[in-house]
C-alpha cells in the first residue's frame, strides 16, 4: 500500500524548482497558478534567495505548488492514503480531490498571509529537539511556556513560542535531548500565537465547496482518516493554531498496512522520519526530476490497482 505525503514549511531551499520547470508543461502550469494567486511562483522557486522564501506568505504557496507540480509529474497515481505535514495538508487535500489545485493555492495564499500577519504581532519562532522521551520533554516545554507544536515521532518534537522562551530552552534542555535546532520559519506556528489567522481562514474557507476525499486522507490533528470534504476543510482551518501530530499519522500509515511512501517535492524530511519510525516501508523523496524514475518504480510495485 502506497502513501503519498507532502512536506511542510522549512523544506524549501533557493532555486529548488529550477529543474522541475524543464518538464513539459510545468512552466505554463506554474505561471497560471502565479496569475491565480498574485504571486510570482516562478521567480521565488528559481531566483529568490533564502530570506525571500523564508517569508511565510511566500514559502507556503511555493511549497504547495511544488508538491502539486511534482505529483503531476508522476503520472496517474492512486495511493492508498495521502497526508501532509502542516501546510503540506493543503497539498494532500488537492491530491485527494478535496480541493482543485487552484482552490488549494488560493487558500494557502490566504493562510500564508494571515499567518505572517499573526507572526508579526510578537517575535516568535520554532526549534526542533532531537532525542529525548516525549513524556519528559513535553512537561519541560510547558514549564518554559513553550508549545510542543509538532510531535513528529522518531525522537523529534518541535517547540514553539517567543524568542525569549526558545533562548531559555537552549540554556535548559530537557533530559535526554541531544540538540536544539532553530528552524527557518518566521513564527510560532500551530500555537495560540496563530489564533488571528484562524479567523481569516474561516472566512476564506466559507466560500469553498470541498469534495469528499477520493482516497484515504490522514489528518494532522489526531492521525485519523477523515471521510468528508467538509471535515477536511474544517481541520485545515483549525490546524494553524493547533499542534501537528505527525507521530499519530505515521501510526495510522502502519495500521493501514503501508508498504511504501513517496514524499513530493521538496522531499526529504518526512522520508527521514519514516525511515526511523516505519522500518520496512520503502521510501522515495522527490527532490529533483531525477528521482521520478525511482518513485515510479516504487509506485508500480506498491500502488493500488
């Protein structure tokens, strides 16, 4: 059984879309999406520097566009399940047929702008904690006023909060944590700091008509499969201010009988977690078009017929 997954913010790097635009029709598709959302995705995916694409309002639509572009390059694929990490959930919603590509990109453009505005209210950030026991780490974070914003499994939790709180974490790591790594994101996502963005997303989502997922859609909220488009959309709105439980998503992949996992562009992060948490599951990360043949081979062996 094949799972198709989409990465979240921080996976983008300068110029990462350049080789993808050499594929037939890719440049035209990206240009059309750029016109639809009022953002030059071609520029930001090929020529912009690290600081430009770190901007939340740019990074989020860029990541969703990259995921959709690379998934389309795979051809006609029927995964057993789809899921996305944080903003990757919008990519997954489009891959599952809940939203069409343009609707997903318009919603993520609103999401990115709203979250950037919320992040500007208070200087905040996120840091990944490597190692440690969640039962020890989570209470320690809460003692410091931090939120375990991403519980990623495979020994990784991402803490979010004010810059002062994150500095305190650097000086006072939980027992068993080997390293604290600041992430290249511009806010404390999936925490109460994002509450203002939820209201704006609710208004944007009210004008959409989601379809029910055509394949199993696994939600960040609790790792559960969601059966209706309305529920998927409701969860997409609420998740910006609530933790990502990728650990529970991976547990569900296991329960569903996953045998292979392909991560759409810019892949790497989620396949890395899967290699540690889902031993025996074959993985391919789409980083450049050179990875497409390996992904297609894996899909031919594991996708539903």
